C-alpha cells in the first residue's frame, strides 16, 4: 500500500499541465508494448496498413521504436500509443489484448509486456533518434532529477540545438520490468545531431557541461541504455 501511495503522490506532484520551451506538455499518457519481431520491416508495414488495434483502444497517435544499440534480444522494439489521460490509457488497454492478436500480427512478433507511462516533465510528441535509459532515482530526489533534466534540455537548446528535447516518465503497471525505475528519453531528429552532442561534450566544448554535471550530482543508477529509431505510424489529426 505504501508503494501505491508513493506512485500516486509522484504523479500528482508533477501533473501540472506545464508548458516548456520545447513546446511540450505533461498532459496525457503513453502505453508501450515491448516485443521481439521476427521481421521488423514486415511488422512495421503491417502496423501501418492495419490500424484497427489503435482505433479500438482510442489512441490519439501511435508508432514504433526500433532498438539499434544496446539490444537485449533479437528483434527488440516497442509499439507506443498516446492517450489524452491515464484514464484513457488504462481503459484502452482493456479493449485490445496483444496476446490475442490476429495470426497476421502474431506470427510477426512475440509480445513481451506492456506498460503505461506518465510524463513528469513537459514532453512533445516528435519521434526521432532517441537515447532511452532506465534510471533508478531515489524517491526523495525525483523532483530534483526532473528539474535538472529540464535545465539540461534548456541549456542544450540555448547552445543552438533547437531540435533537442527529452522526457522523463514514471511507469504505471510495469511489473518487475519497470517497477523501480523512471524512463528517460533524449531525442534528436537523427543520429547526426545526437553524435554532435557527444562530440561537444568529449571535446570539452559543451556550454551545457555544468547542467550535465549538476544532473549527475543528484545521483541515480542507470539500469539500461539503448539507442532507438522511432517513428509515428498512426495519426488521428
């Protein structure tokens, strides 16, 4: 019971519908289905041509993220869906069971597990080349961690990288896979800009180095670290 109250208090304390420099918001929620695809290309094309699952769940937007570095298994990827609220996301998850998918989908992938996510800082939906990390952050440091992530994002944008942004998400119903961590996603349009950021830092030319060091000083343990290529495959607007 104590953990349930902790999760609810964390979500409530951040759910302030804030607007950010990157145009993002804390409104809404996401669900992700982690899976292994036997043929990633064919599976993505199948999702694009058959959007019935997204319509059934009431998702406003949806897409995929394909793991390109840091893979834990062959064909690692996820399908993500955006919703207007946590309520809508949880209700949507009852309207479609990925384990009962049609044979045309089932033969192309092995569904692992699903999660609902709530953004803890303003986030805009603009998929690209993404570094995804799971981080163990002490509960009493979480607000400081999110504030430091926001400061780092703003410093990188001010340094001229206008298309950079990041997100911090708390998992809801993630089982043992996600129960202890938050997900951090740092996003650029492509690998070129992501690489430039790393080169700036390692060359000692990053004007945002102080913000990065402030983030590290807060603490936290990274448990997974991947690069993913993401795209949106379903739109309602």
